[in-house]
C-alpha cells in the first residue's frame, strides 16, 4: 500500500473544471447559498443597527465611552484597589473586574481541590465514602446554581448579629456581617517578602532544571532540596528582616454596632464562593472520576505488581495519565465557573456585571455597559482556554 | 477412598482442627470487605458513620420533630411568632403551607389555579411521551403541536368560556417549564443547522457559525438576558415592542443553540468518515445524505450528553430571576419578601429546590438508562 505501488497518474489532482452557470454545478450552488445566507444575516443586522441608531437619536442618547471619565458616585463595599465614590466610572469598573477575578481565581483553586477529593472518594473501596460522594454529586448537580447561591446567602444572613457573633477564639468573629479575623498591618517589607518568595520559587525551578540537565550529562544525582529551602523559605525571611521586620497585628473589636479593625470576608463574597465552589466541585468530581476510570486497568495491575502502595499508584502512575483525559473538560468547568461568577449580581456581590449594570442604569448607556460585560468575559474565557490549550499541548502524549 | 482419609487422620492424630477459611460471601464478608478492610478504612467508616448519624438526627429534628406545619392567620396576616420562637431549632413549613400556591403559580388568578396545574401535568406528560423510544418518529411532531396548543389555550384562556389571563400575571412553575420547553424545542433544530454549518465546506457559512458559537459560549447567560431586557427595545423600530418573557425566551434559545450545536458537532465528528463517503457514492444529495444517513446516527451517539445539556438548561432558566421574570425561583424569593415571612428563606429554598431536583434527577436517571440501552450492542 505504499506510494510506490500507486500509479503516479492517479496521484495527480483532478483537472480544475470550468465553472458552469447551472444549478447542477456544486460550486455554483455553494456560492449561491453563501450569498443567500450572508445576505439574510447581513440584512437582519443592518435592520437592527439602523433601528438602534434611529432610537438612540430619538431618545437623545449619546453613544461612546466618554462617560467612563465621569464621576461614578456609586459606593462599592469590597475593593482590591483603593476606591472612593468620587472616582471615575472607569475605576469603578476596574474594581468590578478585579472582584470578578478575585472570586474566580479563589473559586477555581478551591473547586479543583474539593472536586478532585470527591472524585477520588467516589472510587473509594469504602462503601460509605463512595456513597456519600455520589450522593453529593447527584444532589449538587441537580439544583440550579442560583438557588444554591440564594440559599447560602440566606444562611449567611441568618447568622447572629455582631453583638451575638460566634466567637470561637481570640479575634475571630462570625456574624451576619461576615467573618472578621486578625490581620497583619501590611507594609512595604511584606510586599518585598512576597516578591522574594516568588523569586525563590522561580530560582528553585531554574536550579532544579540545571541540576537535572547535569544529572543527564554525567549521571550524578544532585541534591536540590537544601537550595530549595534556602531560596523559598530563607530568602523572604532575610528580606523581611533586612527591612526592619515589621510585625503589627490588627485585632478586630466590637465598636457600637459593627466591628473595627482586622480583615473581613463579607457574607456576599462568602456565599458566592461557597456556592460556586461546591457546585463546580460536583462537576469536577465527575470529570476526575471519568479520567481515572479511563486509565487502562493494566496500568493499575502493573503498578501493583511493582509493589507500589495504593496512594503511590494513584499519584505516580494513574493521575499523570488520567490528567490527559481530565484537562479538556476541566477547562470548560473553569470557564463555566468564571462565567457563573456573574450570578453575583443576584446576591449583591459587586462584580463586573453588578457594577456595569448600575453604571448603565445611572448613565443610560445600555449598549456600552453590556459591551463592557461581554468584552470582559470574552477576554477571561479566551485567556483561560489559551492557557489550558498550551498546558494540554505540553502534557499531551507524544505519538509517532 | 475412605481408607486414605482414615489413614491420613490416623497418621497425624494430634493435628489441631483448623479454622474454616474466612467467608468471602454473605453480609458479614461484605461489611468486612467494604467497610472495615483496614485500620484506615475502619477509622473513616466510624468517623463518617458518626457524622451521618449526627446529621440525620439533626435534620429529622429540624425538619419533622420540631417543625411547625401551620400558623394561624389573623386578618390576612400570618402570625409567625411561634415560628420565630424556635430560633432555627425547627423548620417553619408553615411558609410552604401558606405560600405554596403563590410559589407554584405566581400571581395567576387564585380561582383559576387549576389551569396552570393542568398545564404542568401536560408538560410532564409531554416529556414522558417524548422520552419513550416508541414515539421517536414523525408522530412526535403532531403530539407536540397539539400539546402546546392546549397549553396556550389553558394559560391565556379567552376561548371555550375560560376567562382571559394576560401574560403579565403568569408565574411560577409554568413559566419555568415554558422557558425550558420552548427554549429546547427551538434551540435544538437551530443547533443542528449550526453544527452542520460549522462542518460545511462553504467558508462564509462556516465563519458565521463559528463566530456565533464562540461568541455566545464566551459570555455568561446573564449578559444575554441583560441584553434582551435592556438593549433589545433599542433594536426594534419605534412603536414595536416584544414582551419581556418572549425576549428572555429568545435569549435562552440563542444561548442553548450554541451549546447544543457543540454537542451535535461532537456526534457529527464521531461518525466514521466511511458513512459520509458511502452516502456520496450512492449519489444522495446533501440534504438526503444528512437527513437519512448522517443525523440519525450522529444524534444517537450524542443522546446522553444532549440530555445532560437539557438538564443544564432547565436549571439555567432560573437566571431569569435577575431580569425580574416570574419563574419558580423568583416566586419563591418573592414569597419571603412579606414581613411576616422574612427570615424563612431556607424552608422556601428547600421546597423550590426539591421541585428542581425531581425534574433534574428524573432526566439524569433517564439519560443513564438510555446510555446503557443504546450501548447494548457494544457491551460484552
């Protein structure tokens, strides 16, 4: 069946037939269909566009993004960067985007951990563990996320007020105003220490890579962990000490009707995070389970024949292979978590949808407001899928 | 034979009788194998068993033993002091007893509630009929047409002596079922066309379909619903207006269409290439090939993921709450706005959640049964 046996005359492309102006010609039919479909879609869009332009003119709504530089005047309770109601709409929307990113990133990390645990638990040999895990998955997946969010928010609001707050240990208060806990007073030295920590990880990675390259060259194994500890743990401490070792803890205390000082997790954020994490974990658990089941039974048996324990089999043999099956559906679950965080608007967490919605109500700039929401989510979706495609390509099985 | 045994016993008279082998069948063996197979397993079983018993006892206490099932109503205002005195130790099911009609049917005229009730039954009957493989042929189309007409007559009224009920007064479960059913009924054909378009050789059509699918899938449903509620009026010529429910319905159809299209495309891609080539070799036209050879096989391949997507959309219809359409969840949320019932959200959401759970659980069990049924040929 190799190329040599094929008569070279058949390997030539068929000669290009001249176009015949007839319905019987496939290419003519294709061109007509395309013109027709594009024409219809184009007409519909043109009609919608001209209506919109006319309506905007009649209602005297100025289009454009000029409103972004006006003073917003909308209060935002939670902000990662500093924000005052006197700031511009642009800054308000940026705060919204950062809030969306905050809940999405924390949610993705927690949902992955919880989902993987539950997925593995579903395959446990212990009857009770696997049944509880499947019960969780069945129930969580069959309830609307919005319902779950409202439920958690109601539970949060049902907590006692600040004066009767749960007070498990010194400085920790759980009330309907959220979770208060002591916080470090943040100073420049801490930022420097975090930077040093990240630098330490990068340096360790580089060092490990060169150590492995040297081992490949001469066969001598090299110890990486002393350098790793020195770089990852030692470097930040040294930096922090060099900058004067500031260490002031801010303790929360009840003043009047609310708490002062310390850090706070708002009930809105907590409800949204709990809802998103528990819901997405149900889906991730199924993905993980399917991925593990997709690994050939022979791999399990071979690993057991080598004398590995159950945990080691899972960690060294099965999970790395299962990851290839898991990554693509996991990506779409991450994407849906990021998109589902838009439900925050229903429970009053001020994410980008909520702030853009307030903005469009205040300014009347409906088209711009919705365009901003869509642009933000398209950017997030595309970045996650680009990153995951890159990662997927990296771990893909190299085949001939 | 008996000699040999006797001799063997005689040769070693002091042999202690050995224990019988450990049972590998029966309930005790099952418990040992599945609950106490090692010290870790035993510890986990005991811990989980304790937690389960604690939480089940706690739940039964809350939901049944300490619960209050009804409260007196004075001058149309429910007296909920007895519920409040529980301080969360027991459920206040009185809110469900009192408000279930409102949660299920919204602001539909009270005396006419039998009409939306029949509508819900009709919807369920329609789902059951559509789920039976015996009806998977052209008869399904007239069945759907008749059912949907009946549902329309019952909801609107105005004929056969039924009083007219404007659409603004509809609410509750019928709205959820209408949004889900019509959404899927229109999104499914749309998704097939889009999936075919995405696999087409015609570049312009392919680009349009790819753009549609990727743009819709990249944004959350809420942004489309906002678009339907805020931006859509700007799209239409002056004086022409479409009501809010229909606008949300269009948004849901467009959204569901994009997701279903990807599922259908999966089926089209999974079909062996030989099927396409054989159909071409028979001289079938594109639509004959698609309708007679490709789609019947491709759709069968993707029925389980299709049902899973349906479940997703059934749940997603609850998002219309955010633009203020009166579906089941909105009705539940509105029921506890009344001062007397404030603070009993948990009970209401448990009730509403149970309704969603029944529908979704039925669909998911059906999907699993169907999957085993359809894969019978490949099972060994």
